[in-house]
C-alpha cells in the first residue's frame, strides 16, 4: 500500500519586475507579463509538453535596436536593409531582409560595436531565415585589437554549422534552434579572453560558403532579434531599442501551490464597491469559490451572506484542486498547470480524467528540465476478436498516477492533459510525499457507492435523480513488525484527512479519500497483516 500525502496548494507566486519572451503552442514568440511564470513550448517539437522557464540571474541584452537593422547603430558594408520584409518569429511584420550590393569580389556584411568586457564569456543569438541566400556567418572579434576572433558558418536549408574558426586564443561553441516557418535561432557563445573594452559583432552573407564574392544587388537573408548577453546559456530573447535592456531574475515565492494555469478565470473578482444584478457570478480571489447573486442591487454584502449569495463551488481553474473528485476542470484541447510544491514530492495522482495523454515535466530552478514523460490514456481493447480490435470504440483510462518523480525540493511540476479536438477534463490533482506501508495482498476489493436515487410513482413509472459517486476499497497489507508503531502513528495523524491510497497497479485500486478504519493483526515475529477500509471522496 502506497500513499501520497498531499501538499496543501494555494496561490504560488513568481516575482519578476520585467516581461519575458517564450514560445506559445504554435511556436510563436509571445510576451509574458511581469510577475508571471514563463511557460514555454519547444518550437522545434511542438508536440512535446510545455515547461517552466526559470532564470535565477538577470540578463542584459547589450545590442541596441535588436529588431531594427536599418538603424545607424548597425554599420553596413556593401549591404542594404529592406525593413519589415517578412513575418517575424513573434508574428509581427518586422522581419528585415539583409541583402548584398553589386560590389565584385568582396565581403558583404553588417555589424554593431558592443561595449562589453571581452575577458568574459558572451552568448550572441540571432533569428535568421533563408531568402535568396541560405548561408550566413556569425563573427565576433575584439576592438580595438582585431587579432582575437571567432566565427562559424550556418546553412539554413540543412540546419548545419560548418567552417568554425578561432584566432588569438579565443574559444567558441554554437547551437541552433529550429522554429516554425523556416526560421532558426542561432546561438554563438564566444570567450575572447583578452582585455579589450569592446566587441564587434558581424553578420556576414555567404555565397557557396565563401564570404568573398561578387554581389548581384538583390540576394540576401531575413534577420530579426539580435542579442548579446554575458554568460553561457540559451537566454530567452530580450528586445531592445536605443539602449541595452535587462530582463530581471525570477523569484519563486515560498508558498506551495498553483503557480500557472492555462485555464482562464471567467468570473470577475468580488468587489464590495460594485453593484451586482441578480444572477451575476463573482469569485473570491482568496478561496477561489464562485458565488451567484440572489438579489438585485447586490452591493456591499459579504459573500458569506446566504441571503445574498449562493456558493457555486470552485472556479473552473481550481475545480481539479479541491477535495472533490466529481468537480472537474475543463478546457478545450489541453489543460496545463504548473505546481510549486516547495518540498520533495515524488507522487502525483490525477483522478476522474478525460484525456488522450498525460505529459509530465519536472523543472529544477537551478538545473532546468530534469524529468519528462508522456503517458497515453488510450487503452487496448483486450479482446482477441478482429471485429472488436478494429471497430470497438477506443477506451481511455480515467486516472493517472506516478510515484517516481525525481526528488527535487525546489522543483516546478508541469502537468498537461491533452485531448486534441475535444475538451480535456480533470477532477482531481494531488501532489505529495510518497510513503510505502508494505505490499497489498490478494483479496483486495474495489467498489463504488452511487448517491443517485430513484423514486417510483403509483403506476410504476420512475424518476432518477443523478448525483455523484464515490470509490471504496478494502485491502489487506503486509507490514514489517518493526514498522507497526510508525504506521499506526502515521494513520492516526492522517485520520479524516483525504490522501491518495494506491493498492495496486489499476485505476480501481487508486483512491483519493479517507480511511474509515484500520486493524493490525500480529501473527508472527517478522510480518503482520493490516486491514484498511477506505472511503473515496465524492
């Protein structure tokens, strides 16, 4: 018998006094407002689960006019800029085209001088897309001395780097991130290792791999979003105009709870100063309860005033986080939540679900993504009949649990329930510390209790009032005699507390609820039997 002792979840906070840019589910770069956790999709694999992006240190983009390459801070050598020539990675018409002039047998490039400590490591990045040309070279060198430099070339059609070169003791590394619509984001980390006060950053057009060629006056590539940040990391994009811009660090608050959800909050927060009409819905921002006005001209009435307000349960966002299994959170296509448990939690349970698959990602604030798994809830027929195999409607498990999440005390846990083309639903989400009392014995019984009722009329007709249901389980557990005192003490601590009880590998043997009674029989010196009766939550 394994139990998951739930962490009490409230409102967790991410504090960051500046915006941040991440990718949405379409691969478009979007702005996340200040003091909001940034959750990103991988633009190179949009089928993968999103995950939280936590930056514990601030970062400054030292490049000016990161999107406006026609500005004079960008010097051009035998090149021109066509402004707003294409759709940029953020969906706006701001992608510029860098194209060559007709100068014969020469190089064609643009660049910017950056005030930066060349003794430090710096990571440059640039969004590029093939136009008439498909090759580009990224160059960095020290100023005023130009002996120390590093460069690498990239082919936008094959997605490959080539012809990497370093001089004067410089070192470099590089990688590329593929985006939708033909865009790439190139990262170039350079350590010049000298004492020059400035760096020069160049974007060089290539022709069949060569930087020296005769231009045709029209061919080029698309460019957008240049960046230079001190350090070695795949920094999120930081847009700039006429000065450097700093993206602040993320600070995750100490309260355990829900820190992100893609489920919208429809009901407005209750305001004592507002007059509400009869039937109006509001929410309590503290308890997340929904209340409906019972009277017209409802103003200044406490939400606990039962003559003025009727409680309607939790908001849609919080329905999966209350203590009831039958209250479901729903959202088209997918539900995405991020939990900040503020403690080591190896167990996660999802009950009363309606989804095709569950995706789980664990992000440590210091180490980044440390765990990821995808579990399909679509189950096989189990029948040997060819007809059933081909034509029987697909069945879906209505539960999910794991007790194998990595033990990180500062982890953020992203849970995704996906149902493409439908509505994803979840009635219960519990995360907590795992405890194992011992193996369950054969003879476990799982049952259900239906609270619906049927009334019969004199002529035999009937009317059924459908209500919620609850799962029940009776299980015998083999425990070590040396742990009897601990288990008894633990169970007394858990009395009248809803927790997750996992008696076996099946959904029917995973119950969220309270134990009704337990009985420990000590038949021998080493092992004993414990009987548990468990009543599930409605």
